C-alpha cells in the first residue's frame, strides 16, 4: 500500500516530462504488489504446514470408508434387492518369514488377523476347485475382492493414529513406476488430495496399498519371470523404509500366483491366505436369506435348498446323490451363487417368473450351468427390480436410471470387453501401449477410452474440432482490435495452436460444494484479493502511463477499481472452485462433466477478460480525446466474444475441457457401436451390478464376465 501511494503521489510530477521518470515512478507500486503477494503466499504456506500427516490421514480414512463402503455394499447386493445376510467366507493361512500368524479365520476376523502380521505383507488367493468342474485358474469368483474390501473397511474404521490408511489399487493399471509414485498419483486422481498432501501421507508411510487383481496384468495362466506381474512383485520387494519392508496386500488367483512363485518372484516375506470354497451349508444359508424369504420363494427354491441341505448333512465323507453333489460343487463360490440368484429370479413384464430353479439340478448335471448363467445374467440384471441405496454415489440425485435394452446392453458391453481384452496383448506378448502409456485391461475410464476409436483418428478429430472453434474466433476478434492479418496467416496461427495436444489429457474439476466449506471460502477470499490487486495495479499503471487525459489520476483510479472488481471474482472462483484438497473419490461419470464445466466456465471467462483488457484499456487510454462512435460498443463486445471463444480453445489445457473434447471425438467415431450417453449407460450398468467401481473407473463385475462377453459380440437367445 505504501508503494502504491508513492506511485500515485509521484506520477503528477512526471506528467509531460521527456525523461523516464513517469515509468520509473511506478516501480515502487509494483514492488509493493510483489511484496504483498509474497506475504499472502507465505501465509498460505504457513496454514498448509499446520495440516500434519496425522491430520490428513484421519480425514483421508473417512473418505476411504465412504467410498469403499459403498462398493462393498454394492458388490454384496448387486444394486438389486440385496439380502440382509452375507456369506462369511473362511480362509486358511501359511506364512514365509512372517510372525504372528494364525492357522485360519473368517471374513469377520480378517482385520484382526492382519494387525497381528509383522510385517504386514499378505497375498490373498482362492482355493482351486476339485474335480472337472474347476474353471481356468481354479479359484475364480471365490471372493478375493470382497475379502480385500472387508479388510480395508475394518482397518480404516478402527484405525489407530499411527496405522496406515488402506487404499485399493488395480494391478492392471500399474504405470510401471515405483509404488510410492503410484500411490501419490492415485491419491491425487482418485481421492482429490492436493499433491503436497498426498506426498506427505506417502512419505510418512501412512498409506497401505491393497493391490487387487495381480492375475489380470498378463494374458494366460502362467506368467513368467519377465511378466508385468513379476515386475510389480520385484517393485514391491523394493518398497521399504530404512531397510524395513513396508506393508502391502495383494489379491491374485491361485494358479497365477503359483506360477510366479515357481518363477522365483515371490516376495521373501509374505503371508499367504487361501479363501476356502463355499460349502453347502453356507450356500444354503445364503440362498435362503436372499431368495427364499417368503413362502412362495421357499416353495420355488425347495429342490435346490433340499439338495444343498442333504450335501451339508452328509459331510465330506458322506454319500449323496450325484446330482446333489454336482450342484453343490457348481455353486461353491460367491460369484456363482450371485449369478444363480439373479438369473432365476428374473420375471416377465406381467410379474411371472421366467425360469424354474429346479432346472439348476439338470444344468449342473449336464455341466452347462456356468455358461447358462453367464448367457442370461445381463438380461436378468437389466430386468431385475432396482432397489437402490443412498450409500452408492451417483452423479446426480435427480437422475433416474435409464431403461436399458438387454440386447443393446450386451452388444455395447461386448465392444468394451473386446477392447479391454485386446489391451492385455496376445498370449506371451507385451500389453498394448499408446503414447507411452500401457493401456489397462480392466478399467473403463471415460477420458482414457479414446484409443478404442483409433489411436490417431481420435486425436486428429480433436484437433479439427479445436480448429473449427478457433479459426472463426480469431477471424472475428482480431480485426475488431485493429489487428489485421490475412486469412492464410490466421489459419497458420490456428494450426500452430491446435497441433500440440497432450496425449493423455487429465480432467480438471470444479467443486461447487467447496464454497460451503471454510477452506473454500478462505480460498475464494484469497483469490478475490489477489485478482483485485493484479487487476487494479496493472490497469492503473497502463492507464496512467499511456493516457493523455488531464484528469489522469482520477480516471486511472476509476478504471483500476473497475478492472480490479472484474478480475477479483474471476480469480476468487478459480481458487475456490478449481482447487480441491480433500473429499471422497470422484464418481467415474463425473470426471467428464467436471472437466467440461471447467473449460466452459474458465475458458470463456479468461478470454472475455483478456479481450476487455486489451480493447478497453486502449480505448479508455486514447479515447477520451476522441469519444466512442455509435458502432464501437458493438465492435468492442464482438471482439471480447471472439477472445472468449478463442480462449476456450487456447486455455482448456490449463483450465479444463480438453478431456471432454477428446471424449466427444471418441463418441463421434463410436456412436454406432456404443451410445452418445456412454457415461450414463455405464453408470446404469454399475447400479445393476454388471459393473463395479475402482477409483475413478468402472470395471466388469467379474473378469470371467468380461472374457465371456469379449468372445460373444451378439447376445445369445433367451430365456
């Protein structure tokens, strides 16, 4: 303020002088503005320093409980009329170099079991199926992800201050970096932590990585020493602090992990948990709670329940009917029980049941039950009554679930499944990579699906769209600002502007609810003050230096206040809305919407402000002697509008909108195979239990469902 007052007092003495005193007089004001900005920045850093790693971890643990708790309930109930009970899975354990282990346990005891491990390194696998009914890998659908989610919730809810916060990662999305770098990027992208806070948590060893799906990193069932899964295990072996191994939890199919052990890539210190198959008594209890809660339900499912009860009563050494034993063997995983309950509860439009559960015995005896259930699961999930839950995050509370067509849903999901399986590479070959990034074989993130339409075609379409917006804007705005260039030169500028586009645009976010928090209001106030100072000082200095008016100071103060009050709200909203330091994870469907909002709001606002500054400062500086003509206000607004459109294209890499533009280019090329409202479609599939959510991406509910759809582009005949 002292420097600004010095400037105001010194400028009248410099009017009309030929020496540079007029320009030199503004230096104290600029120095004062810089010092004020430095003081504000130092104050903000001091406030940030008060947020220690323990405070951040406590808030982050609550975010993990909200996000993963919703996924846990969704996986148990599939978004349908979920049962009150669940299957209490049992596991057995053996350890290599780990102390404090117990011989076995159940789902409810997993958190207490893990707290007794020293160090906390654990691998969760399944138990191979016995007999010819076992599928590839032997333990598909045994509940490894459910057990991992139970562990995450148990550790996060009852967490001591010194304990790390568990975070679920998808193994197939490993970028090839170190574990710490992977964790920092995941906390920033999926949970919206500030980079500084994410780094502070990771560096303090307050994050426990729970890496799900090690078997999904490579094709085939026998990954070798050079596989991606083996590379990740070697990276985990180097994840340590001061020579002490940091805790890590992995999930993997039994056959895949055994192949890695045979290739001598298993970590030297690890506890290995094997989930037991679901026995007949647990399967009986689950079906009775889920589908046989009424008299009619018990009558429909009596043949199945009687068969399971007979097998449970006979025990492992007892003698039972072959069809009963066959049925119990086919329904020995949570995934298959969910399939059976969903498919055989499907109704017609008039309320009649479409299938008889007694057919399960014949299908199991013939060996066709699993394929039969997979063929009909999509249609049954689409037709099932949707109960919903307030705990499952949705993009908007007012959006209703769209009515899906079963056949169209199958075809669209088959396209996505083939794309994901193609990313895994051929048998024994490396996974697919585009623009320096390995493509995920499990994640469906809207802003990362663009290679589906072609690696080059989508990016060139985006450039053409940007040029189509930018060329008219420049051709419209520049002449109004008395900048006349040929059309060819304008086209060259457009080409230079749109040629560089990031290969993997990162969505930007605006959180309107942040203004309701103390941190958001503080950021809004700070941004308003910074914008006001910048707008006032720059405009006042330019006006006083260039103007020939007699009342320079008075008019300069008015103009400076005007532009200060213009830029203040812009900077304030940018600080208050664009910066997000805390909160739960973002719903996958929200990413593109947030990015588009950021681009539409801040791109034109920046362009409009730039156009007004460029034109109005010049007009006000020289126009007091000439006055404004009748058409000049219209020309002024036309120029500002052109700058707004131009800034939308120029500024979207920084302000947002680039990921949305890339996504729109994808939809242009896949509109016949997929749907214009792809995000809404995938969100509906998630609500129905066909997909699940991991971080900011969707995944197929089960890898075997993805593989089944990938090889069948057309839906099978029903029922």
